[in-house]
C-alpha cells in the first residue's frame, strides 16, 4: 500500500512539473514563424461562427504543440492589429488579445 501511494505521488509530481515547463515556452516557440497569409478555411469558419468582427485581413501561425491551434493577428484597416487564439477543430476562440511586438 505504501509503495502504491509513493508511486502515485511521484507520478502526480512529474505530471505537474512537466506541465509547468511546457507553459514556460515563449510565444515565438509555441507559434513559430513565418506568418502565413494564405486563406485558411478552418480559421475563417471559426471567426464567422463566433461572429468575430474586424478581421478583414489576418495572418496566422500554427502551434508547435497542438495541431489545429493558431495564433492569429487581425486587422480591419491594415494599421491596428489584435490577436486571437483559434482552435479550428472545436471552433473555440479567445480574444481579442494584445499583439506581441516581438513577433515579426
């Protein structure tokens, strides 16, 4: 019984510590470049289904960790950009977020 409890505790600690490490990667590492500017039907459908406005033009980067997860930058005038996170497989979007000026 003690050995089983010990194994369980060690497993929990390893899972917690490894999940914390994956969250400490930079935005540029999680969404590596270059920016894609071609039409993406999954992103476009997600934006439309969530009634996101002001994305007449967008560029995107796919996550290096999760397929179907994208960082997108949107603009309606080519000058002011906002960021969204899009999960095309489930149609979920978060944002708008402030853009990261370090991502070029």
